[in-house]
């Protein structure tokens, strides 16, 4: 872990206290792209840079930028998302989860240091709480991508209602959440607040998308989590199928939502709304051209162009890889292929097996400063 970063975390850096005096650069000031992702090998945060949106190089020789075992309750992070707020700050949200933290992985050199964290495969019985059960998120904020503040949001401590019920109609408390996954950050211009949206599963039921507002320092929720998007309910009041991995981008006066629906297979879906909290209407004609199950859609704009890239994680690809499609109107989506595939413009210089990525814009100076720090 970077020494300066560790000291900033330990000292609870006070940059956030003056953050609202800053302002975000405009698109015309931007000259680079930052991608965040995690790797199963270390359950930590990695970063990569691109100056054209197509050729990507990992910072720090693809070693972790932030070690998951230093910031997460379960000693590992997954599903990182980064967003640049209107105050110029970078908002980083991650799932607090390690899927290899029990003693059965003690012989693996990557996981041996934390293999005693759990004596069971998961924190709680998967027969009741499902695969990878967890109940926390990691929220971090920075103005230079080096010094960060951090908050761990443990949903098991929340006392307000979830709005979800079991098959007998009994309300679920937040302590019974089987999963709190894949947080993403966006700004609600109407409400004037940073908003996070994330996947929630109660026990081993179907997943839905929830949202909540966060204070400017990105240290606590200022609203109760509420349902943002879910499948139609069945006769017992539960969603008929799982919806996970939400991504929201505003283009003009329209919010575009990408989610993964498990109605038939794990395939991203596209929906639109004039309000960030919905209701969202599915685009029945949407297709990204992928034929096998995939997840983690993330949409970002090419600087200076009326063109957007939709990136997704194809977990059926061995080794893990990202796929890409492009659009200019959010009606027609053109498949570009996978990283380093023949004919695909997206290439990597020094990393592989990245998972669940997200992209934001940087100025050229910011990108060069990161290279100076991490590429020594």
C-alpha cells in the first residue's frame, strides 16, 4: 500500500472540510481517462490510465493502489466505482466483501495473510443468506486520487425499514440483508446531493436496486435507502427475478439506467427516465450484441465527442475480460469486442484479468501527476 495513502487514511485527512470551495473542470479541460477495477487475486483497488480512451495502462505496474485488507471490514473490496462530483472531488464506492477469506485458502500466498478472518466459507450460512453474503460498503473521497477519507457503511446497524418482506409477509430488517453489492455514485441535480445506488438482496431472495443520498463529505447517509428499480413483484410481494449492477448516466435531460437482469440470463438492460429516481422505462430494442452472461455495465463519454462507450465484465471469458460497445444516440449500440481482441480498438499494455470496472475523466495534468507518483 502506498505510504502516503496509508498516512492519509490513518490521519483522517481534512481535505473534505474545504471541498465545496473547489469546482470540477469542464469537459473541455479533460485530457485523459481513469479506470478503476478490482482483481480476484488480491481483492484490492487497481487503476489504469488512458489518454485517448482506447489504449490503457495500469498504474503502479498493476499492483494495488489501495489494499482491500486496509479499508474493508471483510478485508477485501470488490466492484469499485468512481465518480467526479460537481465540487471537483472524486467519489469512490466499493463492495466490502472478500470471497476467499476463510481458512481453506491458507495455502494460497495471496490469501494466506487473511485466511483466518473466517472459519466458515461466508460470514453467515449461505443456505439462508446466499452466495458471498455481506452487509457493508466502503465510501472514500479524494481531491487528488492519492489522499483519501474513508467511511465504512454497515447496513446491519440500520434501524429504519427496508420496505422488503419475506414469503410470509414479515418485514425484513437491514440486519437480514444477504448482500449489499456494487455501489455506484451519481449526482442528483434536482435534489442537490450525491446519490449512491447499489444492489440489495434480503436473505437468499432476489436482488433489487436501492438508492440513498450521502452528505458532501461522503461520510454518512442522509436519507433512508429506498428501492430504485426492481422486477415486478409476485403474489408474496417479492421481485420475480434478480436485478443487479446498476449504472446511471445523465445525457441532456434524460437519465440512462443500465442494469443486469437475471430474468433469462445475466444480460445488461437499458432503461430511461426524466427523473433520476425513476420510474424507468425499458428500451425493448436494446442489445449489446453479447451472447453469453455478463455483468457490471458502465457507460462513459469520449472526451470532445458525442460518443459513449458501454463497458461490461464478461465473467464467462477465461481469463476475465471486458467487452465494449459504442453509441452516439443510445438507440443503436455497436459492439467493439474485447480488450486486445483482433479488430477491437481497446487495448491493454500491462494488465489482465481485471474485474468490474468503471471510468471517469481526468485532466491531462492530473493523469501525469498520477504517473509520476505510481510509475516510479
